[in-house]
């Protein structure tokens, strides 16, 4: 069965200050992750951690190659936002579960029902096929 987002969960994730690891955030200004990450940091007030293939720093924030590379004692992860294609999101969700993230947020057009079920079974909050920059106007952000 396809996941249906819980509006209360979406609002809580957007309003509760925390750390968002943004997987797929790179220095490529043409990718949507580049601007959405600024929205998450500057409009929503979250700490962001770029996660990308090269571990590049983005927006002045220290980057990492994988979620497992982020020092847990320094940066416990509240939300893992996934800007990867659907074929690659399953392993990212498995990493999110392994590092103790509290939630996963799959960007617009990103779907993996089996991985979503694994996240839910592990107790993570899940948002699918959504963008915080688009959701923000609902909540006055």
C-alpha cells in the first residue's frame, strides 16, 4: 500500500529545530537540492549537513560522503532528506535507520515502498513525494 503523508508529522518536522542531513546536496547550483537546502537552513532554521559522493562542503557547511561518516556524537540526525532517484533511495533509508535518524523525507518524485516500510517498521517518521519549500507556505514558513 502506498504511503500517505501525515500532515501533523510534516508540520512537526518542519517546525521542530534539528539537524537535517541532505543526501544528494552538492555544489551544483542547477539541482533543486541546492536551493531547498538554503530554505531548510535559512527559512526553517535547521542545521544542514550536505551528503554527496565527494563529501563536498556546500553553503559553508561541512560535507560528508555517507550518513555513516557524520560524527553521531557531534551531529545526531533528526531528518534525512533524500534528493536521490528512486532506484538509489533504499540504501539511503537503510543508512538512516542504521545511524539512528528520527525521520526520512523523500523529495518529489522519489518512491520506494519497501524502503518506506522498513523505515516505518524501525520507528522513523516518513514523508514521501514532498518538498519542504513547497510545504512551507501551508505552515507560514
